[in-house]
C-alpha cells in the first residue's frame, strides 16, 4: 500500500514539474541547442526510395559530440539511430552517383569508398597512407578515377587493376624534380658514391639492382608519358579524365608568397601560447590558378589561355590610383622617376594585360563530350562561362555576367547541362533577380525559364531527368519552397505548400519529399510526406508561448520599404526600444522560418518581458531582395545600410511611441560593425550599443568578402576609410560594450584590440570590452553565450531604463 502511494506521489510531482512555466532567463536561453534542439541535416533518400537517411543530435547530447545517422521508412515509421558499423553502409551524404543512381563514390578518411544501393553496403576501394580525392566514374561506370599525390589514377572495379594516367612531378626539398623512373636523382653525390660501392661489394646486390633497372625500363617504355614539372609552391587541385580517355584536364594552383595572419591561443593544454595560422588580409595576392590539357598518350601539355584582357590604362589613370592621398609634389616626383625608368609617359596608353581571374569547377555534360568552365575576374566585376575544348584547351565565351559593383557568384552549382547534352542552364541576376535561364551549348542568347520579383535559390534535375527541382521565394520573399517545373519551363508545382522555410529533397520517384521545415516560432523538423519524424527541442521549450513576430516594412529616406520583424510587449504604452542587426551582411533574417539567430530570437522575448520593443531589420545588402538591394553598399559599408537603421529608429519614435532618448542597438560580426558605426557616426540616436565580434577596420578582413564590396585598400582607400569604424571612434557619446572571442579566425580579436587602443588614446571612458579566451567567431560554450548576453542585458537595463 505504501509503495503504491509513493508511485502516486512521484507521478503527481512529475506532472507538476512538467506543468511549470518556462523560466525566461539568459542562462536558460543560452543553453542554445540544449534548449531549441539540433536541426536535422544531410537528408537523403535511399536509391530505391524506401528510406530516408539523415544526421541528427539529441538536445541532451554534449556540444562536442558528433552527429549520429538516423533512418526512417518512407511512410514515416521505424525511426531509429544507426549503429556505428551501420553508418558506414548508409547512402553517402555527398557522393558521386552513377547515371542510374544505384552506386556512389565518396571519400572517407582519405580513402575512396564505393556505396552499392542494391546491396546496401559500402566498401573501400583504396587503403593507403596517401590521401585520395575527387573520385569520379569513368563513362563506362566500370572504372573509377581519383587523384593521389598530384596524379590521376584509374581503378578497374572488375579486376582491381590500377593504372596511373599522368606523370606530374613536383620539386623536392632541394628543388629537384623526380619522375616516376629516375629515383637516382633523389641521391646526393655522397649518397650515390655509397650506393655504387655497395653494388661493387656484393654480386647479389648488383644483380638485383640490374634486374630492377630492367623492370623499370620496361615499365618506362610502357608508360611513355613525358612529365609535367610543377613550379615551386605549385600543386594540383583537381584532375579530370575526358570521356574518350585521351586527355586529362589539370587544375593547378600556385600559392602566393605573402604574409598570413596569426591568431594567438592563450589557454592551451600545453600551458604555452600557441599560434593558429589564419587567413590573408584583403588586397594580398591570391593563389594563381591555371588549366592544362595533358595528353594521356605522350604527356604533351597544352595550357589554356583565356584571352581576357583588363581595362587599358593611361599613365594618368595609373598615377591617380597609386598617388591617392599623397601630395601633388610627391605624385609629380613619382611620375618623373617612372619616366626615367623607361615607363610610359603621361597620357600614353598602356597595353591591356591579361586579366587576373579565378578558375572554378569544371562542369561536364552527362555524356562527357562537352564542358563548361566558369571563370571569375579577380576584380569581381565579371563572370565568364566558357565552353572548353579538352583536346586543345581552347575556350570560347558562352555567356558573361557583368556588374559595375560586383557579380553575385554562387561557388557551387551555378551552371549545368540539361539531359539532352546540348543545352546549358545558368542561374543569372540579369533581370535584377536571380533566375533560371538556358542557352544552347553551341552559342546563342539566354532564354529565361523563370521571371519575377523573387529569386531562385537552388536548381537540380529530377531523378527521372524530366523536370527541374527549384527552391524559390515566389510565394513570398519571406518563404522558401520546393517546386517541380518542366525542363522547357512553364507551370511550377509547389511540393511544399506549408508556410515557412523548406529545405526539401524529392524522392527518386518524385512522389514524396523529405522536408526539413521550420516556422518563425518552431525549430526545423524533418517531415516525410505529411508525417513529422523528429522532435528536436527539449521538453521545456514547449512550455513558453514563443511568438510569430509580425513582419513590418519600415519607410527609408530614399523611398525604400525595409522589411523587419517587430517584437512588441503586450499592453505597450511606449518606452525603450532595441534594434538588432544581423550578421554576415548578405543574409536574410526577416522570414517566416526559424532564425539562425535563434538565441537572439529568444533573447528578444526576454527584452519584451522587461518592457522593451525590439526591431530586427533586413537592411540594405541583406539577401533575398534582388540585385539593387544587394549592391546598395558598394564602396560604402555603413552608408545606406546604417541609414536604414537610423530611419527605423525615427519610425519607432513616430509610429510606436518609443522614447527617443532610450534607444539601443546591438549585433554580431557585420551587426557588430553596424553597431559601432551607429555609436560613432550617429551618437545622438542611440544611448547604448553592444558590438559583438565586430569588424573595426575592413582593411584587416578577408579578401573574398571585402574586395567584392570595397575593392582593395590600395586601389580604393577612400572606400575603406569611410567604411571602417576605427576612423570615427572620436564620435562616441553613448555607452558601448564590445565582446570578442580571442581565437576568432574570421574577424580577428586584433580588430577589437586596435579599437580599444584607439579609444584609450581618445580618452573615451564610457566603454568596456569583454574577452572570451576559448571562443572562435561563433561561440560554442553556453557559459560564454550567457556571460555575453548578461552583459548586453545589463547595458540596456542600466542605460535605457
């Protein structure tokens, strides 16, 4: 009887605890995925379409624990986690599939593996100490090519024969080139003398050496391929064997000799400070890439020449770009010196040099007879889609994209072939919005297959080769859906009709979708058809009424309507407000899906409970709103994008009864940069600001991102000076908080250190900085997140209340 009573009491306590309201505190929110859960990822169908595989973690799993692989049946039943051994036999998340999509190649820990869909098994094709990369099916799909130690190998799946098809050699530590058949060149003079004496001392050694040389000579005769000798610091990045196997298309990179940044790590296992090698700074030389066609018969190398020329320059153009910011006298002195050295005189036109370019991934037609080579100009203004002749390495321009600011470039899947092997599809911002076009491979004009004031985000050919599968924003700029469209264009069928953001994969038969679907107030979950498969958040997440924040459109001074999400407390009668600035620059955060800034989303609920109105903008340069929105910040970050926040502040005061004296702003990364620009250049608008992991000087950020928008510091110093907060620090009036991870390899902690020194020298006192010794750009540890946001909350409670 007593035991039964104890059980009843325990059940009562369990029910009572489960009914307790969610405690909205910084510590609770900053549990991160421990509260909101981990989003299912790497979703893929089995080749027969009967199962869906995906990676997932439980909310209770430790942060450092790897994702597990799960499987669920087509009807949504039978969800289970795979054992470690089973994971090796799951369909690969990133494999190269055969044309019938029954087998796939993938790499695992530096070896090439084969997945067999019929057997539902995977097996290694290589087991070596070398690293094998880029496995591909040969056209007969009975053999496989891969890259090992700068050379291309072909492996037969039928008899295991391995054949080396290139003879690419690099300089050793002494700068000598050693080919396949001249190992003696590895020996120094003294080593060679010792080797010769060893053969004199032993008839057996001499005989075996002669036999080896004879075998080597026979092999050399059979492999009569001249070597391609790499230059110093040059390496092979990829090798493609053509369908007729007569040529190998080689991609080579030469690393530039420039200084890389170093990030010190102070809290280490060894107890000693350790240096983390990091990236270059904007404007430094980038890797130079070349493409060659190598004959598999004799090793003859034909280098591709793109024939693209830069803009011709007059001497006055050169002087202007070089002497910006110097006196006229120093400029005249430099010009005289240049003339003395025999360079072009003032007003003369220099011949246009070959244009510096970056060469991207080669795209083949399904039959292997045609190839497209995307080439991007180093100044980011043009992209060329080139048709490549593998035999001659000759190229011709199929299509060019130009933008006076910078071309929107997709590094993966910007172009492909239709199943007819004669038509090329291209994603282009030609109309001002990213849309799908087709063009004949033989040449012609682009034909649009989609159009409108919305964007195509992803393109794929369906498994039956009859349709496009497109992810677009045509329902609303604040949603993403998967559509099926005929290859010729026409009516699109929405395969994901529910409101929100959808990341969906169609089944092989096209009848179902596996959809990772989230709402503004519900983290993404996996659905197979209409069946919900996962529940990711911790149980207590559901015990709070998280809101679906209304989307508003804030009028800007130039007439634009800036999208935003507004968090307004119940019974709002006016008071303080906070504006949140998302990071990444080119990112969309105003949508009807779960935000990547989900911690901030929950933090905004805490601010609402404390009487703050919160606004979150997709300011100018945010993703999802077309070309003009994207490029509005060209040559001036912190210009129109900052104005959007200043206009929003006025709108909050005028339309929502916000106290103009109690406005705060905060954000991380690009958001931290905007927060600094707001506090320094509009000091009477915001009483308090928090800049998290902020860029303080764009000349210290990376090249790929920054050069798009601001060109380079040496060519456009004005753009950098007017875009970098460190030049405006004297304007600070309100209270400023700066937070930064010390092992940030993206925006370096050095950015904050340099700004702190500037504030000290300016004798500013109303600021503080918090350092996080074991955090990178995006924090990991809940304790770090909690400390940071407690400081932000304290700043606003102190300065805005």
